[in-house]
C-alpha cells in the first residue's frame, strides 16, 4: 500500500497529555503512600488520635493548664523527640500519662527508622521507583495496544506502531537495558512483571485496550497469555505469534485470535527475493485472497510494450505505482504510459492472478 494512503492517528491533544500526567501523579502518589503506609499509620495514630486521648486524660487528671485541641498533636511530637512540653511545670505522676511519656519516644524511633530504611531502599534502587511511575502512567491509557514481549520482534513492532502514532503499554519481566532505553525514548511505559498473571495484564490496562499483541518466543507462554487475555477481555482483538501450527489452529478456532507465524511471514519475503520481487502478506476480503507485489519487468516479459490501461483491463489487475530509472515513481500512473523492461511496478490483484503474473513475467526459455 502506498504510504500516502496510510491513515495515521493524530498525537494526543495537549489537554489529554496534561490530564494523563496528573492522573499518573495521582496513581504514583497512591503507590508511594502504600510504600510508607506503616510509618504514616503510626504517625496518624500516635500524633492525632494519641494526642486527643492524651489531652482528655490530662484534663481528667486535673493538671493545669488545659491542653487546647490544636496543641495536642504538637505535644505528642515533642514527647517523640524527648522534649518536655512547655505547659508542664512538672512531670506527671499519673500512670496513664506516664505511659505516653515512654511510648511516644519509642514510636518516634520506629517511624524515623522505618522511614529511613524505606527512603534508602528507594534512593539506591531507582529502578523500583521508575517501575512504579511507569505502572502509574500505564493505568492512565485508554484504547491503546498492549504489547506482551519486547524482544527482537516485539521491539520492531513497538517501533512500527509508534511511527504510526499508536499508544502502547509493553509487558516484559526480563528487559535488557538497551531495549528498556529505546522503549523509554519511544514513550512506551513498561509493566515489568509476569504477563501470565491477571494483575499484570490489568495493570497494563487490558480491559481498556483496543488490541493485544502477544509475541514472546515461547509458544506455550504465548498460548497461556492469550487465554488469560481473552478471559479478561472477551472483545479485545488479539494477535499472537506462534510457531506450532497445531497451536495456531486451536487459537483461531476456539479463542477468535489472529495468529501470525514468523516463519510464514518470512517465507514470502525469501521466495520473493529469490525471484526479484517483494510480496506482501495475503489479504482476505470476503472469500477472496488478494496480494500486492513489487516487481521489475523482465526483458521479453508479456508486459513489455503494453500500456498501463491495457494491462489493467486484460489482466484484471490494478497497477498502483510505476517507476522508471532516473524518474520519480508515480502513484496511480497515467493509463497511456507504455511499460518497458526494467520498469518497477506495484500490482494489486487476486492472489491467483498475482502468482500468474509473476510466472509470466519471466519469458519462457527457448528450447
């Protein structure tokens, strides 16, 4: 297909990008709060709840002056850092108040210690924070493509889809540094986890995706992921890489999955190169198979000396591009152009007609 006829989606609007950024910040903040939930819970319970309880017990003990509600959390913080609150002229003698004087410093040590450990861990393990951020970004995507497996094939798919303007979320639990860097340049967030689990696919937004591409190098793994994906989203379009023809047929029949074999895709390219043509994958429209090829007209070919119109009418084909050495290729060439040997033609027709054209392009040898 000529490039000029490709429909390329537009990039997301600036307002959408801002909205996605703030949603990602919200998701990332929630993840960060989960990381520090124990120290935060200890602060809330000891400073706020503990402060309220301590103030009431202080009033019950009849100690002056009365601690205002707004000052009670600050009193708890002072006890945590071993500082005597300013309103005290003496240390309390009541056992229920003394408990706070000994408990708050211990809680303070726990909060500081636990927070410091978590901070050091996140500071030195930056990949963990990056993974959390990319997971937060992935959860903002809608109508995107989930790419499972970012190896050699997956990375090429990511490049192509990115050039076409589609948004993706990649899933791979064993990315090398070079691939990870390239995906970051392409703006593709990565969910670094096992794609066979429900939580991983949901984190990649499979329930909101328009399609899923499963392209790891393991057939059994691809089959398991495909089944899981179909279970989570019965309507999503799934394209799966598969080497085993038996698996491929089962996936097509039972799970309504488009199955592509790397060997099947490569075979036409090798065959075409052997005879000097380029063959696209066959397209099925209704019950008919159609193909598009690029070929060079051979000397003595049946096409030599005929016009574009005559060839299209007689052979029931569509010549969508004509090229000649030293001239710019023409898309939808004029019908009066006479075809010469060594011209380049891009043809579209039924597959059986294409195979006939290819064989007839080679003049029969003289016996």
